[in-house]
C-alpha cells in the first residue's frame, strides 16, 4: 500500500531532510551538489522522458548511503527514510535500484544504468563531477581527505575493481585521469553528451595550465 501524500509533498519533505543531513558537508557532496544534480536530472528528464517523480527522489537521495560518506552503519538510510514517509514498496525498490546504478566504481568497472531513470540520474551526477564545478569539488574532496595536490612520481591507476578504486589515496590530480576525463564518453543521454563536451574541454584546458605552472614555464 502506497502513501496518500501527494508526490510534491513527498519531494518537499525529502528535500528538507537532505538539506539538514548534508548541511555541514565540506567534501563537495553538500546540499548544493545534490540541488544541482536534482535540477540537472529534471532538465534531462524533460528532454529525454522517464518517471519524473522517481528521478527527482533518486537524485535527492543518491548520496545518502554513498560509501565515500559512510559512517560505518550497515542499515540503509535511504530505505529508512522512504519507509518513514510511507512510500509504496514498489517505488522504494525502484528508487534504490536507480541509486545503486549511479556511482562510478573504477575505470575498468562497467557501471551500466539499465532504466532511463537510472541513466538520467547517473548522467546528472556525472555532469556535476566535471567542468568548473567538478574541478572545485575534486579539490574540496581531496582536501577533506588529506590528499596531496599532485606528485609527479605517483602515476594514475585505471582501477579494475571497485575495491581497488575505494582504497586509493592518490593525489587529487590523478583523479582527473582515473575518473573525470573518462566521464564524457560514458554519458547515456544525448543531452548529457552535449553538455559534457564543453565541460570536458574546460578540464583539459585547466590541466594544461596546471602543468604549465607546475613546471614553472612562466
């Protein structure tokens, strides 16, 4: 049996819950990241289709149980929240399935999004990982985790398993080569592919300038 609460109210309640939960985040996974991902997902859905309610709810909740932000709990905060607001079991399962398919798990790991809804949320999250904001978030995360900025002797690694990827403590610059520069060619939807092209070029320009200055060429 599903909730009798209108979908708009469920989304609003979820938004308020997530705002509070991520209010103090300094890793680049704060409320404003989630806000942008939700807005981008809605934008893509209006162009590509899909169930807008499931897309919006999954976008709002996509980082709640993210392994990078884990506090060691084994219980699903996402399922707990969705049960709390009385969402139908079928919708809970669909939202959890979408979220499970969002995360990047390593360069050599296939992370195919099956449903259109999952493709859209995955694209929206990945678009926020590249371009100007993606660069800012990458360095915010690196600083939050105590990572080196760059080390010329530490080569980027294209991880072949999720476990390898999770264990990395490599300098922040390596993350561009281990993930961010790969995302342009892993977008699902046509609209996301077009947006990713410009953001990808911006990252390439940034890295060229970064290494130019690193090598003290001027």
